[in-house]
C-alpha cells in the first residue's frame, strides 16, 4: 500500500496558514496512510497557556479547523491520516494525534510521555491504543500511534506491538539528535513498520530557542530505512509498505520475537 509522511515548517499559531500549506502538499494525492507531524497546525514551543488554549480543538466540535481539514483530506486522498493537534477535553488539554479516515475521526491518541515544558501545558495520556484500519483495497491491518518523545521509552512501541500493531505512526516535533538513529532499532526489535513525521524550523519562547531536526523517516520490520528526508527538506514523501509482512515474528525455527519473551525475568518497575 502507499504510505507517506509530511515534513514541513509550520508558523507559530497561524493555523489557517499551516492548513493551507498542507492542503497544497496533498492536492491530487491518493494514498493509504499519511502521517503528519506532532501539533502540525499550531507550532510547538508555546509562549503561554493562553496560546495553547487558543488553538485547542475538541473532537466533538464539527467546526474545529484542524480536525475538519483532516476529515476533508481523508476523503480527498482516500487515506487514513494520523496528525498531531491540541485536544481540549473538558478542562484538560492533551498533546494528541487524531486518526482520521473516510471523513470521520476513528481514533485518538493522547501523548503519554510529555517532553520538557509540555509537562506544564498538557495532561498526560494513559494508554497506547491500536486501531483496526484498512487500506484502499480493503486489506485490514493494525495501526499503532505514539507521539515524538514516546520513542525514548521502548515500552511504548512494544506495548503497541503486543496489541498487534503492524505499523506505528509517529507524529513528531523532534529536537534531540538521537531519534532518527533509534527508530530503525524500534522497528527491528519489534518487527514493525515505523513512520516518523517530523518538522523543521526554530521557535522561541522565553528567549529559549528550540530547533527541530527534520530527518523524518520510515523503517521496515528489518530496521531498514524505507524513506527518509534531510534536516531542511520539506514536502510529502510517498513510499510502499506491506503491513502484513510485519506479522511473521518468527526469528529462527525455534525463536519467536514475542513468544520468547521471559516476562517473569523482566523488571518493569
Ligand atoms: C517532543 O516530544 N516533541 C520532543
């Protein structure tokens, strides 16, 4: 099936401009799965709580600009879209990713491992859900979602794979240099496809600069890189993946990646 990621440079709080940018990238595209960066329409390095509130959207609001655009793009492209946004739920705000297909929100993930100043802006999520989806030929597969800093915790990807994920969508706003070289390992150690969509550019808040490192990449279950872009590239990258090929987790005739785990020997806390 055709999968892809977008790497872009959003403008801080300029939701309409950012949505127009992505709309331009998706014009005429047909695909099965498209991953967009974390907080792709708002920017990341928030200067105040008011700024976060000003761009928060509720999944219940049919007029929410980012979620509405995602619904429209999912119909126009035929794809399942996974994209980061600020979710408002009651009085809580989450750094979330919506899973959108056929014009409706079919899943939502709330970032569990909050990075740095996110801890004072967002409530943490509490689970790693996996969503049953299908590609445009009707082939079913299972899609896990994690957001950016979740990569640092191997338990996140492993939790998704233990629930049957064939593909992990990974919307990101990476600032640390280690993630691009770690994602092939996450893919290999879990025998799963990973698709990391990152952004570029620099944002400033309280005189602190955060520079986003680009280098979006997709990896296959052998840990090989299927698609990658550089530190400054922007645009949509499309590539071919076959989710079903992630399902055979037999390592040798006598070893299985998941069945050979010795859970009694592991210390998890
Ligand atoms: C990050 O989690 N956005 C670094």
